[in-house]
């Protein structure tokens, strides 16, 4: 980490690649104008870290927004950090090789800054997930050597999944992207991931909207003169986690980036981490997910 001064502040991955400290999520942003306009707005507002996935079905729209932004601005491709993820159906060596090329084509990019195995134990590979992950990882390592990917990592992996992957990995995972939101700080998994050299990213930092019903968070927002969303995103960042908030509304995309001129106290960080009875879906057990 190099501090949290602005959208240009970064986390440094284990191989030296710099990841902007605030990402822009695109989960549930519909392919077409919705995803395109959201990503273009985020880039115009100064976001440089865009997160998508094959499973989101919007890589083409995300890629179109990136291309149009680069044409209209003085920003270069090397200033951006673009992440996508392996589809659950595509685990295995040959399928992963094809999936990487497919994502590159849809995004219109020559390389990816980060590529993740999206889920460790999809239904299709439930009887052989260890082997399938090892094969996918080997294909991802080859893509790094070929210059197609700058960094590789995992998503939704728990300790047991990480341990299995490390048995065969030549390149250690550089990132673990997990759900992190108020009341669900996932500190043990985050600490374990960091102990192995990973940066932790947190998706759904707003609890997919459930946090907005919390009276406690509203009180803290009033205390700091901020919005509920800003409190949640800032909390995530102060946990040492890269937040990936998602919105398709220009005003909220802008608001979500304005979190660098205040600090939440240690006492309030703990209050947020330990909130109870929130209307937020619990973290999904990847070994029981039905996809």
C-alpha cells in the first residue's frame, strides 16, 4: 500500500504490479448501454480499476467503454487496471486457455492486468475440483509467461481451496477477491490470504444494497457528514481491502469515489465490522453453491 490519498493510490502485488486502491465493479450491470455507460462514466470520473467477469455477460460492453475512453482522453492503456474472471463452465487446462483468449477478444484488449478463477468448486467439477483448479492455474501461468496476463489470482477461495491450489502452483496467487461488507469483514480469510502474499479485494462492499436499511450505519454517516455508501467503502479500504463498489448511476459512481478526505476512527471501524441483524445475504459457501 502507498496510502489512501486519491484514486491514484495503489496496492502493490507480489510481482510488483500496481493495483489502484478503489475498483469499479460491474456485477449485475446489464450488457449493452447500461454497462457501457457505467464504465465510461467511472473512467471519466477518474476510476482506473475496472472489474468484470465472463459470468457477468458484459465484457463486450466493458471493452467498448474502455476503447472509447482511451480514444477521447490522454490516458494510456497502461494507466488502467482491468480484471476479468474464469467462467465456472470453463475450468480445466484447454478450456481455460480458450476462455482467456475469448475474454481478451470480447474486451478488445491485448492483455489483462488480472485474471481470476471465479469460484473454486463449481457444480460441473465438484467431484474433481482440485484437479480442475490445478489445470486452470497451469493455463493461467502460461498466459502470464506469454504476456497475456500481468497478474493471476483467485476469487471466493477459502483456506482449504487455497491450500490445494498451492500444492501444484508455480506462481502463487496474487489476489483473493472475496465478499467483504459491514458485519461480514472476513478477517480470518483475509489475514490468511495476506500471509501467503495476496492482496484482498472486497466485492459487494455495500451488501448489494442491504446496508442502506441499517440505522447504525445511518448514524455513523451523519456523524462523519458522509453518505452510507461512502462510510462502507471507506471502512473496507481501511481494513486493507480493495473495495469494488458497483453502480450504474452517475451521481452515485461519483459519490463512491469521494472517500479520500476523511478517516473512520478505530472504534467506529469495529462497530461497523461487528454489526448484527443486517439484511445482507451471508457469505456463500463455495462448496455448496449451485452453479
